[in-house]
């Protein structure tokens, strides 16, 4: 158990989430407690640990208020496997579409990627040394070996007989002369090659050869039949196509292809190959399965779209309840078969989210409701929230636009009144039209800075101040015309 995870109390988790998400304290507290409970469970004795299951969460609130971001930042904070899926992508068994098991397969893929990255960092130094050695071999002409031409069995037989005759006829006694010392020509060649290689290594280390073009032989990872892979994926059989390809790969040798790359790009390719050779994939898979089972987080978005409500169960909605019944055993706890092996879902944390504009959580089937005991209602964003989103968060929107335009030599400055006007207009538009939360800020800022972004290459060295008058000038006609606002903002 890492010290970082031990010190990550619910209060600290909320503080970390506050850097990226404004407001929604109830939701932050709920996910912080859920995460801390995972740590608490892992340090319990085996006799009671197995009976403690995660308390799944449903977040209720309109789009753009931070539901997905809370779950994503939570997983990133502790480097847990995380996957976001949309409930509307799944269909009931027997219908064309993705099956619900695919969410667990995606979670395991994320877990494998995390474990591989951790192990790659552990052997990074050794892999870098091996990659540098291969680069030297490719750059040094003295070590290039020509491959012998393919020979038939008869050619090999006659070649062997010919070599035997030559060895019998060409043998001559070695003559030794006193007082004469002759250096072996092969030794001289080796010394010269060693010196050349040493000089080449120094140039490579100094970065003088980064743009040299070399030919590298790499594994051809292109699927033999991409159309077949798409066919399996489209049928919801995501894992079948991959397993089929792996099975063929084990029967037939992997294909190689040659690519001409600059040294700086070739180094990355060779480093990845050497890392994969040093990593034991059996250990990776074993750790990844355990990590996914014990620490995995599945974010199930748009769950309100599969809630029954009073809608007729026909047409495209025929499998809504069926999808809920298919999701139920995954959330309850079952075993999902993947290409890496079976995965138990008993201790995976599920966080569901939905706007529930036209339905309510009680429209879900009772069995599924019972598996999400914690319900949190998120609040719509206010003018003050918008203002804080623009300025207080880590890498806030305003900071992003300033950084982007600074690459063109344009200095953008937002004054306090300009920021307040942007927040007020965004809040007003959300009240009068569809409430899309913080995403409204993106559309408003894009419209305000549209001309500056377009002419930025010609404005090198200029300073532009975004104040209240500038914001009103750019948005006045659009905000006043409600019909036009619906299409532009």
C-alpha cells in the first residue's frame, strides 16, 4: 500500500478536485468517501474483506456541470483503471449493437496499459541502453552483415561436400620465422572498427546524428484484415476479433517491415521494442486483472436514456429495459471473459450519471436502483460559478486562450469587467435556451475571439484587451436576437 494513497484523505481528495471542478461539493464528498473506502477495504482482514462491496453512485444533473470530469479526475488522481461508456451504445442480447461485457474488456485494457507504463518506467534505463546499442549497429557500416541468399537442400548438400574437399586440399603447414612479427589483419580491422564505433557513440550522445536517416526493421502491427475486425466490432463482439487475430499470430511468424526514419524517431521505435522484450507480459496481465477487479472505476453515462418512464416500449426503445437487465449482473457481480482471462466485477466501482430531464431514477428497474444506493443531485452553474471556472481552475479557459494566441506573438489580456460580462452572458443564455452548463463558455469565448484567432498571424507583437465593451460589441446583435442565438451560441 503506497504512502500517497494512505495520506489521501477524503478532505485532500476534495481539495484536489476543487482545482479542476467548481462547486458540486456533495458529489465530490460522495466520490471521495467511495475512494477512501476502497483503501480501507484493502487493509482489512480476509475474513471480512470479501463481504464489503463498493457503494455505487448515481449523479443527477444537466450536462456540462462536471459529472464526467469528477469521475475522470478521481481515477487520474490515484492512477486507477477508468473507462467511460455510454449506456445508449449497448443493446439487449439478440439485437445488433455492443454487448455490456465490452465495458469490462475496455476497463481491463486500460488496466493493462497502466501496469505496462509502470513496468516500462522501472526498466526504462536498461531499455534505453539496448536501444542505443541497436542504433549504433544501424549507423555503423562495419557491422552491417549481408544476409546469405536462400539455398535449396541440394545446394546445401553440394556446398558442404565442396567445403570438405577444400579443407583437405588447401591445408598447408604454418611457417614461423624468427625475428619477424606480423600483426593479424583481422585484429587491425577490429581495432579500427572499435575506434570508429566509439567516435560514433560520442556523436550520437551529443545529438549530432538526430536527423540522420536510417532504415529500421519493425513489427508490422497492421491487422491482416481490418474489414473483418470492423465486422466483429460492429456486431458487439469486440473481443472475438482480437482473439482470432492473436490465435493466428501464434501459429504464423510475425511480419516485419522496413521503415526509413530519422534517428530521433527510430530511437522511440527501438526503445518501445526493447521495453516490450524486457517486460514479462504474464506478470503484467496478472497485475492488471487484479488492479481492474480491486480498483477499477466504470463511469456509466446517459443512464437516464435507458430508463423506462412512460415511453412506449416499441421501435428504437424496445431494448431499454433489456439493456438494464443485461447491465444488472455486471453491477451485481459476475465473471466476464476477456482475451486476458476471466475478470470478476464484484468490487468494481460503478458511477452512473444522467440528466433525467424526461425520466427519473425511479424509472429504472428496481433491481438496478438497489445497486446504486448513493444518489447525488448536482446543481446548475450560476454566474459566479462561470466566473470562477474562467479564472480559478487549473489551466482555466482564459489561460488556454492566452497561451494559444501567444504562440503567434499576440498578447491577450482579460480584465475583471470583461470576465464578468462573459460569465453573465453565458448564464443568461443557459437560462433562456438549453442549459449546457460550462460548455456554453466555449461557444461564447470562441465567438468573442473569432476575429483575433483568424488574424493572429498578422497581429504579431500587438496587445488586445478583452473588456466589457469589447465583449458587448462582439455579442450584442447575437444575444439580442434570440432566434439567431439558438444557432450561433
